[in-house]
């Protein structure tokens, strides 16, 4: 790797780590960066997943004070996150990605709109009480949705944070930082399962993965740390803005394929 490539990949990974710590969507920075420097698409996807998983430790540490409050949801969502992440990574190595990639812009558009209008939906359908004590239908629906997100996350993973935050909003989570803590731990579980699969199948570009891991660790920690010093409404606005930006980028890419 040239010096310029090392710097570019480290900066892209740091930015991705910061974005993932607050909202999600960092894959859209690391994956194109790897493609730009000539990495094959499947290897770029696997290398990006590995680097961002390794960097997640920074964001989990940054949200350590919120982990206790969301532990019951980790127990509910953890098993399906492992199952979905494993199945998604298996699909990536077994089938082509073009068909699923065509769905991504629409999926993220739906998730972003869901997140932006979650307050209206909660007022209409009184979701506030369900975060602390969800009914059985809401709980099963949330677990099923988390499995679908995990399946997608193991396959490609761009924007799984947006999807999870949207679902948590509808369950009635009131504390944005608790939602981010839960989202970051679950994202790390999904990416860990996928990363192990990709390592076993020899899909990691190790020199580039090392550079991006270092950048991602710094970005995750700084993103998690400084997001908690911003008013929660500003964090919500940032999440919504990231979702809109990611959706626009994906639709533009789809149009020019």
C-alpha cells in the first residue's frame, strides 16, 4: 500500500467508526474506499466488516454506562443476531450480491422515514409503555425484525444501525443513548459472526484490514464519547440526516450502474 492509500483508508475507517457509534451506515464509507483502491467487491465487503467489528470495542466502552439498562434486550435480541449474522454471511459466500443489493436503497428509505416519523407513530399508537414492558405481539415482532436486520447485516450490513434504531424507536425507547448502546452491542455481535465466517473462508485483505481497524477503533470511541455530550434531540437530527444521506447515495449508485 502507498502512504496515500494508508491515510485514506484510516480516515475512511475513523469516519465510519464515528458514524456507526452514533447512527450506523459506516460501511458506506469503508466499502467504497476499498473498492476505490482496487479491492474485489466480496473481499472489500469482508474486510470492511472485519475492520468495523474490531473497532466496535471503542464504542461499547464509550457507552458502558448504558449497558446495564439495556441488558434484558441484549438477552432477547442476542440469539437471533447470532443466527441471522451467520446465515447472512453464508449467503454472501454462496450467492451473488446483486439481487439483494438492489433492495438496499428501498430498505434504508423505509427505515429512515420510520425513524424520522417515529414520534408521530408513537403518539398515534401509544408505543411508550412497550419499551419497559412489551406485550407478546410487540416482542415477537421486534425479535423477528432483529433477525431480518441480522440476516442483512451478515450479508452486507450498510445501515443496520439505522434499521435497529428505527425499531427501538417504535418500541418506545426514550433514551437515545441507551438505544445507541444496545444498537452498538448488537451490531458487534452480527459483525463478529460474519467476520469469523469471512476469516475462515480467506476473504480478509489483512494489510488493509489492519489499517482500517486502527482507524475504526479511534472513530468508534470518539463518536460514542462525544455523541453523549450533545442534546438528545441533536443526536436524533444527526441520525436522521445520516439516514437521508445514505439513502440518497445508494439510489444514485443504483441509477448509474
